[in-house]
């Protein structure tokens, strides 16, 4: 029987929630998980962003070094896993392209993110397969799948169970059943530090980050685990 899969949401290191890894490890152990999938935006790359950086932000090198400290801790807790690149993770690639330089000049993705080769890095999506099921679960970062119902709309249009991050302010699961099968759409929220300088842009947003992660048991069963933020200060 396939063990449950832990789904890590956007972490935006080094501007991650300080209790993120403790919470993820507790969730992993509580559900007896096996595989680990990160939905993307592992790093924030705030200083290198296409948007105006905060004036008190770390410079690019300090930010990058601190982000790699986070990924090293994550890889120590979870020696094997899969990372799907998010829009923030792609900033170095985009900057090279803007300068007319191809990815041949870029270090490997595993080296860039400080992850061992036992972590697989996917450019766009990852497919979860489960023993005893002919159907799979599709995982993407979630670009172009926005809003409260974004994950469910993507699940409906692709007609498969679907998991995403990207939209920090929305989290949870919707199910739908027809004559043939049951599918779900899940948004796993985020584990960024919503009070960090990199998240100041959302200060006046009506909706705020929902902190948590996901656990997928099969193409028909998943849970969103809400973080008790008071416990993980």
C-alpha cells in the first residue's frame, strides 16, 4: 500500500515561517508519510525580483545564503523529495534570458537550490501514482490557477485530482463526483512568514495567508493540515 504523500506549500526562503520545518516534520510523522513534494517557490529571490525590492532587504548574496541554509535543513529532514519550480524559483532563469544568456551558463537546479540529487526537480508538474489505482494525482505550482476556487477549476478542466500552491490566501479541498469517479482540488496555502519584508506587499490585502500543508492518500482522498501558528512561534 502506498504511504501518504506530504505536500509542502510555498516557503519563500529565507522569508519562511520560522516554524515551517517543525510543523512539516510533525505532520509527516503524524500521518506516516512516505514521499515528499514541494509545490514550488522554495526560494523567494526577493532582491532579484522584477518588482521593487524593499529598501531594508538583504542583498542578493546574503538572501541566497540564508535561503540555502533553509533548503539544507529541509533536505536533512526529508532526504528524498520532488520540487516543482514556482514562478519565484524561476527568477534566475528569467534574468539570464533577459541578458541574452541561455541556461547553459547556469548551475544545475539541484546545486542552485542546495538540494541533493535524491531530490528530483520538475519544471512544470509532478504526477503522483498510487498502488491499486489506475488514476493519478496532478501537482502543479498553480500559476494561472488563481482565486478561492482555482484548484477546483483546474481539477474540473483536467478531470483529475489536482494539488497546487501559489495562492497564499486560499487553502482547502473541494470534491466532486460524477457517474465515473470522484476527484478533488486542493490548495495547500503557504508557509512564508507573512510578517516578513518580502510579504509586505500584502499588508493591505483583505485576505491573508493560510498557513498549512497537504497530505494526499489517494486520487480520492486528501487532507489540508492547518498550522496552529501559536504552537510554532
